[in-house]
C-alpha cells in the first residue's frame, strides 16, 4: 500500500524514513550537552521521553555510556555528550509496518552508525538483532 | 534486494531511511543559528555543502526564507534560524534506488513537515513533485 | 583581583563571562528539542541538571512555558522547543564574585534576551531583580 | 559606568558577558555539523559570518582544524565537527569597553576552553595574547 497524502512511497519505506528522522534528531539535538555521572540518568530520561513524543514512535531506549563519560570528564567535572557515548534503539509503527533501528558507535568504522534492524509487518517476529 | 551488512531492509527502505537522517540532521543541527539578510547566502551554502558531504546524497537544495528572516530580525539586527525559515530537498541514491524528500514549513499544520517525494529505481522518472 | 592563569580580566568580568556561556549553551543546545506537556517536566530537569554540572554554577532554575507549548503543539502531538518557551536564571560564583543572569523571551523586542541581573561580592545582597 | 536598561553591571562585565554568549553559541550551535576537507572552508565562513551578525561583535576569526578533520573522517567520507576541531577568537565592544576571548581545545585539560584574553577600554593596547 502507498503512503498517503503528501508522501509517495510504500508504508515500509515511510516507516524507515520516520526511523531515520528520529535517530538523527537524537544525535544532532543532544550532541554537546553537558554531562557527567551525576546528571546522566536525567538526560537519558529526557532524551527518551522526547523521542517518544515524536510521531509514530512506539518504543525508545536510550543508553549513554557511563564508562566513556567517566573517561571523558575533565578537571572541570563534566564533559560534552559525544558520539562515542550515544546509543539508542527506536521502534516506529506506520500503518501496520514496523521499523526498528539503532544508533551506536562503531569503533571499527570510527563512526556513529545509524542502522535499520528490521522493517516488516507489526506484530510479526521480524526484529532480528544482527549484532 | 536486501540492504547489506548490518542493515536488514530493502534498498528502497534503506534509501528512505538515509533520507530521513539527512532531513532531520539539517533541521536539528542548524535551527537556532544566528541569521540575517547579510549572512543567509553563506549559511545556505554551508548547510547545503554539509549535506552533500554525507553518505548517499547525490543532490541537495537548501532554501532559507528571506522574507521570514526579514520579518523576524529584532532590533539587534539578527534572529535565530527558525523552523518557518527552513526548506530543503535532498536526493539519496542507494544501490540503484533513489529517494527524494523535502523539509518545509506546512502552515496549515503549523509543522516543519519532512516528507518523501518519491522512492524508486534511479534513472527512471519517479520524482513527481506533489506540491 | 585579576582572574588567574590564562584569563586576563577581573573576577567580576570572569563571573559575567561564565554566566554568558551558561545562558547561551542552554539556548543553543536545547532549542529544537521535541516537547509537549507530557515530557516538559523531564526536559526541564535534565536541562537544569546539565547547567548545574558546568563549572562555577551554584544555582540554576529553568522554566519552559507550558502555555506556549500547548499553543504550539501541532496535530502530531508535539512541537519543537522554541525561543518563546525558554526561560531560566543561572547563578555563577567565581573567586567570591557572584553573577546572576537570566534568559527570557522579551515580547516587546521579539528577542530571547540574555541579561545580567547582578554582579557583586557573593554573600552580599546584590541580586536585585529588575523585572 | 553601569550597563544600561535591564542590565545591572559594569560595561566591562557586560562586554565579558556578551563574549561568553558568543563563544558558547559557536560551540553548541555547530558541534556535530557534517564536515570534511571539501566543505570546511564554507562552514568556517558561515560560522564566522553568523557570529559577526550578533550584537556587539566587532571581529571574529574561526578556525576549524584541517588535520584533526582529516584524522577523523570515516570511511563514509566525512565526520562530525568535534570540540577538538573548533577554535575561534571573538572581539566585543560595548560602550567603549572591549573584550577579546577565545575558544580552543586545551589538550592538557582535555577541554574545549573558553577564555578571556583581555577586557579594557577599546582603542588601547590591551589585547595581550597570553598563549
């Protein structure tokens, strides 16, 4: 089935599109935020709730790497949220199609990789984690 | 054909995913930048070249609304780049599949809408602009 | 007394400098974050704790305007954190000098004004709110 | 002389406050922007012109570290603008008082240090670079 109104693609493509939006907004919105072990729980919750407020998101998990934060904190007692610290998984459901994706630091590529874990009919077992 | 390595989706879905990433990074990265009629050309070019540096992007057009900027400039001579000023079109080609999408302010929704204009085999005429 | 090491200014100037940094990082870091009445408490706390993690900050209050958020939420159920929604007050203490400042939307200027409320010796009554 | 209207501080403190705002807006606005050797000139110009559009700025120099960018570019051909790549110097003049400041990566502190180079009457030789 084609995506409606002003979208011209399949529902699976639309779900994947929305997924890309959410992962990139996580990355570009919060990169650089001041962080340490004292406020990481609060920041994680706020980021996660922010993503859950966006359209078509049915699930979100955000994980900020405490070990990397601890390594990165300067003598001033905090550091800036960096691409190496950010990981998350987001689930989109659009018109019965589910897309699951992740953001995480890929050390071998030295890259904050955003990837599609699965796209398929919602309710089926299509969430194969490939790691 | 399935998208390779650590992606688990069709090439069209992958192209749509990459499209969503680029539109959202445009929005969340540059929203808030200081702008007026004197630096809008420079900012437009830099945003556009930034998007073109990202993977799978074959074309990008960025348009910052001069009239809205002029209306928004305060007595201090500049304003912050807002969602009403930002518009752009990005083309992704992934493994022969092309996805075209746009960001633009939709006044009737009061929303900075990101939408898929088309997804299809690259080289075919599938870029139907729906506006 | 002069500010030490690689700073070449008075302690009051240094406190004012640090104050400007904190107000601008609040504004430029979080502008654009997805927000609605459901996640505003969480976002407010995270922003506030982030500021408190930064050097020389002894107090921070953040207030995101619920009425403006409610007015701005689109049919998709959320909006982007805008300059009209953001308000805050930060206190810096540097070497015995206290600087207090605020960010808030000034409707008559149509501008997110950052201003110095007071600079003076910490512990004295110099925090005259001018509003 | 006291800073006017809704500011309650000396002109030197006000100049230092404005300086902190500009350095922090540079850092938090552009951190994370997609960058490589092909678009670094364009990004540098846009950032610089953006700062020059802000109030009380009389001079700005921005320098994005090409060597660090080259080292950081992934197999995807670009990287995200990081705190190690960002350097700049900004001059503020407020009511005859000049404040000069810098942002730059301080490797020994592992910190993107914002510092005041000088504050003093404009037109005098008070811009002693302490590096």
